[in-house]
C-alpha cells in the first residue's frame, strides 16, 4: 500500500479554503478531517468550525450543529462559533424519532 504523505497544516488550510470558496464542500471536508487528525483541540475550535461550515454547505444541518458545538466546546469565547451553533439550535427531529 502506498504511504499517504503528511502535509504541512498551512498547506492543508489553503487547500480547504480553496475548496470551500468553490463550494466543493466534500473535498474541503476531506482536507479539514486530515487537518483535525491527531489534534484533540481542533485548533481551539477553528477546524471544527470549518467542518461545520462544510456540512452546512451540504445542507447536513444536524452534522453542522454538532461540529459548531465542538467549536464552542473548544473555545466558547469566540462569538462566531456561538452564533453558528445558536442558529441551528432548534433543528427538528420530527419524523426521525417516534414518540
């Protein structure tokens, strides 16, 4: 099996931003998950926020809310993180959970 090269984090971030700017959210997710691999702090919430934005761009709102929540957990002092999580606070599970 061919060994996958490890990329410098700034290079990964530039690639992720480029994919997001092109609305290539699946590609950006792959890059941001690579960036997050082995980083338990998710760069103080930054990477979790980017992952959330990718999921929101894909209209996968429950996943986006989860990742925005992770960003807030890592760095609750960032208003952008809290606002993103609050925006998706009231997602409905009707039809997904039986009473």
